[in-house]
């Protein structure tokens, strides 16, 4: 009997036939399914970006988010201190934590900025979740801005 060409008449109909079938073909259906799932997982993981690549993609998204009160994006403004990504072992998708600050602790648009940063997960394939940690130490200063941001703000 060819395992890849099983006919209806080959299907065991009694306990004795089932025992004989399992003896002849020792890999159970569950084992074959597990092997297939493992192969699918390997293929899925091969298509996923590395942690570093995901961090770079997030930087691109952060450069599209502008401070509502300034004509500069939050990344070039120097508000982002750290981006750390890793793979969720269950979903196999990326999780990221962004540590950032605001230009001031009393920023009236703080929740808008945080929500925009968190929304990156809905726009980036392979990214499950972003956690945003707002810190005020070290405090933000103009020295954290890129030269392009300083030029835009008339500081150069």
C-alpha cells in the first residue's frame, strides 16, 4: 500500500485492521500533523524580519509621526531613547518596547503621541504589539535633536 495514495478500501474498519495499519505505518496522524506544523513554522520564521530589521522598520514609522506642536518628527526630535524588539514565542510575531520622552512633562499631546506610536503595530506586518514607556530621566533637551531637525527649527 502506498501511503500517499490511500484508497477508501485501505481504511481500517476493525481494531485488528487498525493495529495492523499502525504497525505497518508507525507515524500516527498526530505525528505527521506535528511534523507539518513544524515545517510551516520554519517557513513562517524564515519570512520574518530579524529583531534588528524590525527596529529599523519602526524607526521609519517613527519618522512619519510629527510632534503636533512642532514641524519635526518625534525620532529626529530626539524623543526616542531606545527601541527593543524580540519574538513572541507563542505567536512568533515581533513584540517591541519603545522607551521615549516628551519635550515636557506637561505636554498636552502626550496621549496622542503615545497612541500614534502604539498604532505602528497595526501598520507593520509581523509586528504584534508595541509597549511605550515614557520616561523623563534623562530629560529631553535640544542637544538630542538631529542636525536636520535643528535646521528645520532654525537652531542651526
